[in-house]
C-alpha cells in the first residue's frame, strides 16, 4: 500500500520549497508545509497545511507527529551580511530538525547542501577564484551540516549538492551523480532540484549519500558576468 502520511517540508515558501510543493501537488503527495514567513493565502500551493515555524527558536516536534519524512529546503540567501555572519540554518536548524525527528520517530531527511563544499573539477577556475571565496562562511556551515548528518545515529539522510542555483523553469533533465557534478553541469535549476529531493524521499534513494545535481545551460547563464551579477560582486 502507498504511504499516505505527509512529508514535512521546511522552507516551504522559498524558491525550492515552492517548486517542491508544486511537484507534490501534481503527484497528489500530502505535504505539511513549514515556513517562517508564511506566503499570502493566494500564493499558497493547493490545500496543503501551512505552519508558521522558526526552526531556530520554535518547538515544532508536535507538528511533525505523523509525518513520514522531512525535506529541508532551508537556505541562506547571499548578501554582504550573510556572507560575513550567516544565520545558523544549516547547523543549528538541522540540529533542531534532527532532535524533533527523534522525538517523533522519523528517520528520513533530505536537505540542500551545495556542490561547492568540496573541489569540483567541472566548476570553472574563475568561479573557484572569485566567487567561491565570498561563500566561504556559508559553505563552512554546509560542511558542518553534512558531518552532523553523517554522525546522526539511525537517520537515513540525503544531502543534495546542487550546482549554482538558477531560477528558471523545470526541465526534468537534471544530471545526478555521486558527490561531484558531472562535466558541463555547473548550474542547477531550483525546480529540478526540488523535483529531485521529492523523488529521493518518495523512492527512498540516495540514502546516506551526497548526490550532486546539475544540468548544462546556455553559455549566457554560466558566464562570469552572469554569476558575478547574481552575487553582486565586481
């Protein structure tokens, strides 16, 4: 029999979270949507239950009761203040998720990390030299999150490692490889990442693994000028 219990999605109002809920709605997958800044009712997906939740300060274990798994699409947006002192969503946030899961007997979690937590031969040298240093503190948190998941007892985890995220429509053409991006797959669309996360949980794949997710894109979307403009650096 199919599992009809809901999946708890954290960061459900963000770009990846919203895309994930769209995919879940299309597949009739029940979702319990957690978000710190709840979207307006007109912007919500389907009839999913939205729950106001701050993973850094709230006690949300009770709201997790009855869920089959957790998907965290929480992320830290890049900006000068976050680059210097990012909020601890990946570290403290993930620790709080794991604690709430322990209290409610949930053993499955999928989170978003990044391909750039370690060297990737497919990543352009100019990105390694100019853009990646600006992400240092955020990437350090992601590394700590991956280590935390790896050390968590009795937890079946997936730390998705997308390429540089891109806000473009879903393609269904994501290339998924173990830990490191495939050649020519420097970027990853939010919508393709979201669909992959949902698939990992529904199909119970990539357990205790770090799948890298990317896709070849038009050169104009992968150029130094495009990436630097997105990062707001010269």
